[in-house]
């Protein structure tokens, strides 16, 4: 493992098969430190060095000064205020964060030929760029400087022979760090790390493995691949490879997500059916547009509610045919809302999730009997998306979402929602 404060020799990424002509993989992981909170500190210098929280109802992001008090993303604001009474709590500015992220990702694309960007992180494939950048660690240092100069933000960078190792080594030097891990050092690096740090090991898998007294990544190597597949299905083979430091997942410009979620807290608790349905229609529209941009159509729609007293409710159902059309998805979402919103308690938050995606071609093959209607609908929303790309999403507001007019602030991106809508 190498870090920039270590003046030792540069890390060499050796291929397991040096006779092969292709260059060894070099993946750079870029993680924006304390994303939302750091942006607020950059925008308002008075917040520098102070504990800052961005969120509504729960913490969406908090500064490292706040984390020293035990605060973390997902914690209720009431608990955060108890632990850190002096914290500055902000609702956040979704469009501002999006602009900062896009600027950072644009700098990443100037550095690497392939970049896969997510909410607050990016994977950059530097394979084959040695003549341009030299050592990948030097490329990471140069990118960090450019990001700091352009945005004022700190990012942590990890360099490794694959995505998993690049991200893991970066986590060891947060915040504002830079480190690299060579393939030859992967086994020693992984051996004693907690099992939860292995990519693909969520809470459920961790409980299963810890019940078997497998608490470290190194200990997992004792299980044969057949046992892991019996325990976890197809994911078992991935865990078998990853605990050995191997990860062949490519860096994809447009990765198909497992789900697309849009959610938000209401600015005030509400039981107003028109406001609730209007917000649901607006969130469905944003989620469907995201699916269309990825050229995928969801089969499953889920709606979740969080009541003012902290209780939650969620239901999901599948469409007869995968669809990315707003009215089709909204029709099912409204049915789910009717089944869920049964208590005489105001709502704190609402969200919609689309999942089980099919490619647009596969989805169209399943709707041949409704071909004319589906074609008209697709053409309509393609036109809508074109107008919104040119003039901003907020230029077109439809149906029930019109009930939000006058209740919420607006800009060219649409209604200004509370920050939890950005967490998915």
C-alpha cells in the first residue's frame, strides 16, 4: 500500500500474466468527502470548522466535525441534536449539489477514458493511460488538485487493480486522502478486515457469516465456493472471488441500477390528499424520466410512506408489462398509496422506487397488442424529455403535481424538494 505522504517508490500494478499484451488494470475511485455538508461549508465560509448537518427528519450528510460527536447519515435529527446541540442544521439545496457533482465528474472524464459516476463517487478506469499520466497515484494526486481548485472541495482517492480494492484502500485515508494498493498486497490488506467491508456483504449476509464465526475477510477464504453458493446463490461465487482480492466488474459509463428511487420529506407534516398525490405524481415523473434516460423500463413499482409519528409502511406490485410511461407507473403507484395511507396520522415523507428493469426492446416486445397506444405514449414523453433537457425539468408540470404550485419553491430544475430526495 502506498500513500502520497510516503516518498517511497511508485506502486507497480503487475499483471498476473506478464506475457499478455494488454496493460494491467488501474482503477481510480474518487469519493467526495462529506458531500452535501462540505458544499455548504464551501458556500458559506462561516461554517468552516463547525459541525454541519444537511437533512430533514434524518441526516443525509454531515461534516467531519459533526461525526466526531457520533453523528452519521441516516440518524434521526432529534438524536443528532441531542448528541451535538451546537450543530448547524440545513435542509439543503439539491440543484446546487448536482452542479458541484457534475463539475467533479467532468474533471474525472478529462482524466480517464471511462468514468462511472454515482451520487457522490466515481470510478475512473486508468488502464492503458500510463504514457499520458505516468503512475496512477500521480494521476490521482493531479485530479485531487484540479477538483480542489475548481470547486473548493476535498475528495479521497484510492487506486487499485480493481474497483473493490480501489474503494477499500481509499476508505483507509479519509478524508482528503490518497492511497494505492497493488494486487500483490491485496491478501495481506484484506486478511484482518471486518467481513462487513467486503463488497456484496450486506447486513443479512454479515449476520449469517458471523453466526458461523466468520468475522474477517480472511476467515471467509476457508469456505469453498460450493458452500458459498449454497448459502448466498450467485452472490456466493462473487464473494469467493472478492475475499481473494479479485473483482472483474468493469467501469461502465451507464450502469443499469438495481432500482431507481425518488423520495422526499414534506416541508410540513400533511394529511392533504391533493398534496400527497401531487408529490407522488411529481416523484414518479422524475423516476420515470431517469429510467428513460437509461433506456430501461421497470416491471415493479413500490411506494413507501413515513408517518409523522415515525411509523413506516411500504408495498410493491408488478406491472403487467414493463413501462417507463408516467401515467402507467402513476396508476399503479396511486393504487398502492390507497392501500397504504389508511391511518389518521399526517405524513412526514413519501417515496417511490422502480425496479426489476427490462431493456426497452424487451419491454416493447411484450406490448405488441397495445402497439399504437404505446407508440404514441413513447413519442409524447420523448418530446417532454427533450423540452426538459433544453429548458429544465420545471418547465413542464403535469396533473396532480400542479397542486404543489404555490406550496413549494421552484427553479428551472423543478420543485425544490427536501434533501432526503437526493439519497437514492
